[in-house]
C-alpha cells in the first residue's frame, strides 16, 4: 500500500498505470503482486488496487517503479478510523491481498 496525493494518484496511478520512487526492501521484491493506494485527506481511504506486472529500479535512487498489468480497479473504500490504531500512512506499508479484501477499515489492513 502506498500513500498518494490526489494529483499524483490521478496522473500516475490511474493515468500511467504505474507508481514510482518506492522504497522496497530487496527481500520483499519477489513477494509483491499487487499495489493498493491510500488517498490522503480529504479522501483518507484505500480506494484502488492494481496487479503488478513488473518491478524495476528507478534511476539510480535505490527505489523502484511498479508497472501494472492493467488499469487500477476501484474497490470499496477502506477508510482511516479517526482515533484508530493505525495512523494515516506516510510511507509504503506491506499487507496481504487477502487482508486487503476483508478489511472494513485501515485498522484491519495491517
């Protein structure tokens, strides 16, 4: 899951079917199959998910670019719970696709 501001979400996640400059630990690279986006305030929810087709190094930054197999799909929003266990995400977080599908709030995603 990656946090995204509205302009980057619209232009890159939906417009280019990719997301880049993501810090990913090398041990996690073979495990990443999907990417979800948490849209920051005022949306404050995970709203879209995409299947990842490839992961490549991003320039010489030590970060990566994730290309999607197809356009990201809208999902039932998974909202941030005010005062909940999980704070608004500020950086990428790992979870499973199964947990993402079952979650009713961000507290259940991680």
